C-alpha cells in the first residue's frame, strides 16, 4: 500500500485591504509547494467573505502594472466543516451537499483583519483542523500594535515612545488626542493599530499634519497608534517554530535601507510595487555579537507572545548599540521575494523547504505538541 499524502488547503484572498498581497503570496506558494509530498487544494476568499474553490492554482499574479489580483467571483462555493472525526471541504451541487475533500491541515496565507488576527484561527480551532501559524491569542496580540507593545514591555524589551487613540477618544475630544501626540518628538509614524503591509501609515514631520494622518489611519482601523520616530537601522529577523519540544529558530537578520528619495519610509509602494525603492541586505552588516543578540531577541519576542509556526520580528538598532523592538508579524509577507523567505534562504532553508517545514509543524498539532 502507498501512504496517503497529507491534503493541504491553501487559503488566501480575504476581506482585508491586503487581499491582493495575499493572492500574490498564494501564487508563490502554489508554484513552489512539493506536489509529490502534499495534495493541494486552493481556496480563495472574496472581499465579501465567500469561499470558492480555485481551479487555476498557479496564476501569475503580481502587484505591478494593470489590475491588482483579486478573488472576484465564486465559481464553486465551498465550506469547511467537521464531520465525525474528519474535517471536510464541501459544496452544494444541484441542491445536494457534496463532500469534495478531507482536509489534513490549512495553510492560511491571509493578511490583516479576519485572517491574521485570531479570527480565522478560532474557526480552525472550533473545527479541530491543524493550521500553519500562531494560535488565537498570539495572532490577536501580533495584529494589535498597542497590545503587542504592552506584552513586549512586560517581557523586558525596549519599546519606543508612542500614544494610542481609540475611536471613543477621538470622537470625544480629538484636540486632546492631538495634544498628546504632539508631545512626542517628530517625526511621527501614524498607523492603524490593526493592519499590515504598511497600509494606512503616514510619516508626519509637524503637528499640522497629524489630524489628516490620523484620519488616513482611521480609514483602515478606528484604533490608531502614533509612534515616535527612532534613529537607528531597521533590522528584521525571521523566526521558525521548533519541532516537537525543540526551541524556536531564528534566521540571519536582514536590513532594509531606502534607496529612492521619493519614499520617506518603507511604505506599501516601496515594499510591493517599486522594486528599486529599497535595498535588502542579508545577513545584515553587523558584528557577530550583534547578530547573535538580535537572533536571540527575535526568539524571545516570538516566545513572549506564545507564537507558533512563523513570525518576522522587526527591530531598530540605535547608534548606541541598543535594540528597540518595533513589532512582530505572525503572518509576514511570504512571496518568494519577501523578506521572511529571503532571510531563511540566506540561512540555508530554501523557499520550498520552508513551506514544507511550516506544514510539517502544523501537522504536529495532531499529536498534542502545542
């Protein structure tokens, strides 16, 4: 008898503003995943939240030129349900329920709200299906830049000065909110508290620009965080969960430096559209001591939020040699050219191997090793 291959549901698209980034990520994974080892079932989520089976599973989606990639229509509506002791992908055909596939694990390549914030993770937990990435609490903490900073401060990390503006605070007294933020040292970075891919972020150099920047951020999330700019190098490090009871692993660190004066910071355009806007070097040009320090700090941050699977941890390295943590991303950009896979490739784990390792880690959840 031949051993049955694990069947992996690749889930992408979603209801957040990062829908198109998710589609590009999925295209990369679908092309690189080892079909000899895994059966693959691609499923897309439309912007309205409908699930559909994707027939063409390796599209040439990009974020440059023409229309952005999107799951715009439902061809074969599907739903994931628990049936007895199995997790089944089913559809409604000719008014009859039809089971299409039994699913062994889900690889949710979803960014932003409803995909990276613990929401979909709770759905997977309810259905008892293993999945790639962090659990409910870690995903929620990793998505909220405010709560993330609280956790990191309590774990002993250095965190830059910041202010938080909730929807109620802004509605009750926006002037008081502006006054609090203006007390920070400019430049400031105004961000949606629960969004990613640099969507809705503005760099503000004077108090006069604060209100408009806050409104831009509020269009993505009613909760806004305003961070004081930090003088230092931007260093990132990838973390990969350990097998069984083994410790988590850190990649070599990478550094982002802006090369295009049209971009004042590493925004959405610089990340995904303008390939010449930034330069990424890995390993970053640091001393061996500094490299060891940041790798250890990245694992500490991952463990501090009880992370699982994968994360990218971002730091500032000041001229005084201090590490200041910026944020953790529990579902970082995962296209072949994204920072997280690039750092692991430089560390000796190629993109297809990284995909395989993450799936194997998710399948371990069946054994209770959590």
